C-alpha cells in the first residue's frame, strides 16, 4: 500500500525484494529444486505451503545436500522474515550486522512477497541518504 509523510518516497523492503524467487513445496526433491534454482540464477529456494506461506528456506548449503532428500528434510525451518514496509536503510543495516546475504519478505500472515538481497538493500540505502527513520519520543509529564 502507498505511504504518506516525509519518507513516502523512500525505498522499502517490499519494493526492493525480488519477486521471482524460486519456490518449492515440502515434498519436492532437493536435486530438482537445486536444478531449478541454478537455472534461474538463484542460490536459494523458499519452501512454501498453501497460499505461498513461508515454511523454510533452502540456502545454498541445503541446496548442495543429497539430491534425494525432500525440501522438508533439508530446509532451515522458520526463517526470520521481514515486512514489506520496513525501510531499506533498516534492512541494509540488519543484513550487514547479522551477515545475512538475503532475507524473505512476507506479509503479516506469512505469504511470500519476495527475497531481498543484501547487495540490493545496501545499494538502495546508499542512494536514499535523505530517508531517515525518526524515533517517536514521549514528552515529559
């Protein structure tokens, strides 16, 4: 949804996330998912359930596991996810500080919006130097 205020033109996680992320189901074979991910130029796959709800992620390490394992057996369950409205500067800081290459972006009910790569977040944050996140403070009583 559109935003209002002085930061309304500032990029957010949902805007910068890649919508063409490779997805798979719990029963998909790792070898098949790996082949699809590599063919699409991805180094990860997001494991989703019904209605694209994120269940886990097959990071590059899991994609290299035994080809006959299921995604459910190989995935890292319950990954940290972020909402589309999170400011790109906040996302860049988080991804750098925690040394994550990427993060799934989801709706509040867990549906996949896309995957945000650290390189994209850092690049966009650097070009958004006028965007600030103001902290709300309470006035003394």
